C-alpha cells in the first residue's frame, strides 16, 4: 500500500511542468525509498506474555510484526533555495555550518 502511494506521488511529480529544486529533491527521496527492498518481518507476536528486562516488562500487542532492524529511511538534504537562503543570511561561517546542521537534523529526525 505504501509503495503504491509513493509510486503515485512520484508519477505526479514527474509530470509537473517546470524545473524546481524542491520537486527534484522530493522525487529523489521517493526514488530512494522505492529502491529499498521491502523488509519482511522475522516473527509475529502470538501470545500476550511480556519479556522482562531488569524490572521493566515489555509487552507488544498480539499481531505486532517483529523485524531484525528498523526500516531504513532515505536521507533528506536541503534544496538549493534553502541553502541560498541560509548563505544569504549574513551568518558567520561557523554559525552557517551550525544552521545547516540544525536544518538537516530537523529534516532527518
């Protein structure tokens, strides 16, 4: 279902007229997500017994799919317009690096 939605959005973006960096960035992100192989669950929770770790009991609902690793998300960078806005802000080089870092952390959190 999710892959179908991504394919639909990608098709719409590819048919938009004009050249805009944000559209190209969105297309790149979608293509990267679609290139990732779909991860298959290694198990499904079948009972309601919890796992005790120290004093903490962890219980997952029946039917929860379990994976060996969390799904990978594609890296989302900044568009040319965003970089131009930041560089035109008059910040010192050090402050500019920190502003770019903060934006990237926000995007990829």
